[in-house]
C-alpha cells in the first residue's frame, strides 16, 4: 500500500505559509487604515473644538494686527483655560457693535483690559488706563500723534461677573467697549460670547508671530 504522498504535506505547508504571510499584511493594512482614520478624526476635532482661524477686516487692532492678517484662536479659553488681562480675544457681536440689523455670527477682535470684578478707568495724570487704581502698561498701543492719553474718551466702570471690558490697540480708531456703553450690555462683552483667545498670526508668512 503506497505511503501517503509527501506532496500533500508540502502543499499544506505552502498554503499555511501563504496564509501566515497574508495575515500580517492584512493586519498591517488594517492598522494603517486605523491610524489614518484616527488622524482624520483628531484633525477634525482640533479644527472643530480646539482652534479656529479668522481674518482681520479692519484696522482697529493695528499695529498688532493688520488688515488681511489671519489669526489662530484657541477655543479652550475661556472655559478650560482662563483669560488674562492683555489677551487678544475674538467674540461674537454682543448686539449693535457692527451696526448690522442681524449681528448673529458676526465676530470682532479686541484686547482684554478689564476682567470680572476689575475697576477700570481712564485716565490718570499721565494718560494711562487704570485697573484697580494701578496704571496699565500698554506697549502695544497705537495713538494719533503718539498720545499722550491712552483714550480720548473718559470712562469709569466696574466689570460685572461673567463679562469683559475690551479695547482696540489702535485706540483712536476702535469702536470698542467705550463706544457701546449705552448698548445692550453697557459696553461689556459677555464671556459666553467669547469664541477664544488669539495666540498666533498664521498668515501672511512674513507676519508670523505669537500673540
């Protein structure tokens, strides 16, 4: 009686070898696909929930921000990250700042001068804005003819809880909190309207810098 053909065993071994080599290839492709998908999801999540990009349409923040600059905004502030005096923030129009009939979805960019509870006034004998009686150092200011006052308009306010007092760096050409004291929020910006803190100029390339 003939012995069992070794060819059958060889064929089985070959099939096993091919199957064995195919499995790692398939597994590698699946892992690669998973990595790509995770990367896409994370990228979408970052763009959707963590950062947004905005273009600067006016000169109210010159020379810090120029018309046409693109800025990247960290949407974790306020919320997971606190805001600080001096931060540049993007916020939705609280109502009437842009002069449109329907301000929904319209955005502005200004600098935080007063935080909740701050007493903010202008100006002292040297022309400085005061926060809780202390003069504010504002090296970023652009003033007509170089000053001397940090604001041509006097003001004396206490920032309520849940709000900010904001001013433009191009102080004499910025319709900011000072210009809206008779508006819906008396010139204050509700924290709920803040989109986030601008932290970098991303475009144009020659203007790239941290804020």
